[in-house]
């Protein structure tokens, strides 16, 4: 079995081309991970995910703990076997739910008590419990349990939260069981405060995690502040380990973060948008529900060769959404995941060829130009 390893292949300014070696396969970076919260990437079959050239997917500790439960999944061979995914798997620790389910949880030094949104039953999640659950789920990459706070937040509140997350990182690492080809990542917190990000990154680096994530962004701070935070956090991150920006994001966010040295991304946006009728294209986003698509024979994106674009017109997709047909959600979600993965392949190729800056300028300019109607 391969040991877990990150290989930096090439830099193009701060953009990094690399490869992550894991027990469940290799991952080319920069990489986008489709989100399969409950052991399913919503509205897509695993075969569709594979065909999109997705190399790693994400699942969620909190949601799988509630249903069907980590012990059932473990008895059935782990998440990967459970959902028939044979590639690497990363699991979010439940830290995001500490923020997103703020009205359903109480937090103290020991951990977080959640009130299930399913039936009202209570669950107590500690760093040790989160790591144990992720082990039972069979995660290739386990994430530390942390507190993700809503922004904006005061310096004192952010400092207190960051320090709690660092104590939880110590406990997460102690609870983690080493296995060949698997890894645990530390999560850098500190809001948008440079001093706190530096303290957090330095603390985690001293613990020598196999990889590091920047957490607590894409939660309301805006793109400019997010890029600024990445810029002053990145110098404190190990050059020879993967760097993961959690929960990001829009294509423009990903391009900007790659430019600033980030390797890994995940976001619900491509599938959530697909289910709501929004398609990502090389000429920006389009809402397929709009009446202007009623008779349009063109594909969503003439620059895309996915199954949806090769076989279905905008008019047909518009009809599916107007008729509330499930197929519409599936076809748009499939296109969006393919758009993201084609973007990532373009990013990797451009870094390899030493022209990432040119690629990103053209990519962003074309998208900013907007969707062009037929005359």
C-alpha cells in the first residue's frame, strides 16, 4: 500500500502543480472535490462522477453519524464501498455544522451537543468522537474537529474560537490512528485577522500534520477579504504538504486561490446550483428557467463536451425544469460538475506549461463577457 505523500511537481509563480499519493489512488492538484454529504453527490450516480474526471469526493461526519450511523456504514465496508466509490474520500469533521446549526447546538471545552434536525435527539460530538467516526467511515483524509464561526466576528471572539480549535486539533491528532496511505489534516482558523491566522498556522505546523486546510472562509467575508486572508496565511503553510481551502467556491474564487498557492477545494455550489436551474458555463452563469431558453436549440455551453451538452438543448432542459422533471436536476448537476473538472484540468495544464496567468485571464474575461444570445 502506498504511503500518504504530496509531491510538488512545478510552480508557476505561486500556483502549484502537484500530486497526492494515497491508499486509494493518486490525486492531481489543484483538485476540486464534489461534495457527497450523505454518501451521495446529490442527483448524480457514481458513474457520472467518475466520467467527470473527479478524483476525490467529500462526505460529512455529522450527517452520516445521524443517518444511517457510522457503525452501520462500517459494517458495510465504509463509505467508499457503501456508495460504490473506489477513489479517495475526504470527510468533513462536523466543524462546519458547529456554525451552520448554531440554533441546534451548545458548545463547551469538551465538545458540542447537537440536537438532531431529523428527530430532535441529542448527540455529543467531541474531537475524539469525530476522529473515531471518520475512522469507522473509512476516510482516506480525516479532518480535525474544529469550531467554524460566522463572520464578521470580533477579534476577541475569533481568538477564543481559534484557541479552542487548536486545543481540539491537539486532541484530534492524539485520537487519530495512523494507517499507511491515510492522513489527517489540521485546520487553520482565525477569521480574517492576520495575527490569529499566523498563530493558528504555526501551532498546527509544529504538530506536523500531513496536510493543512484553511477553514472559516467563504462564510460571508467577501472575495477580496478571502484572498487577502489566504495571502497572509499561505507563507506559514508547509511547502511540501497539500493546502486545502474549505468550502470554496465559485470558479473565480478557485482561480484566485490557485493563484495564491492553494491545492484543494470543495463546494456544494455546482450540484446545488444545478438542482436550482443554474448552469456554470465558459460564458458565465445562466438560469435555464428563463423564458429566453424556451426555443433555444443550442447546448448549455458550446465549449463543453459533457453528456448534457452533447445530447440536450437548452430548450429541452428549460422544459424539464418547467415541468418539474427530476431529469433536469440530474442533467444540470452533471454538466456543472463537468464544467468544474474541465476548469481544473485547464488549470493544471496551464501550470504545467507555465502559462497559468494567461489561462486565468482568458478564462475570467470570457466568463465576464456573459452568455451571448443568438441574433
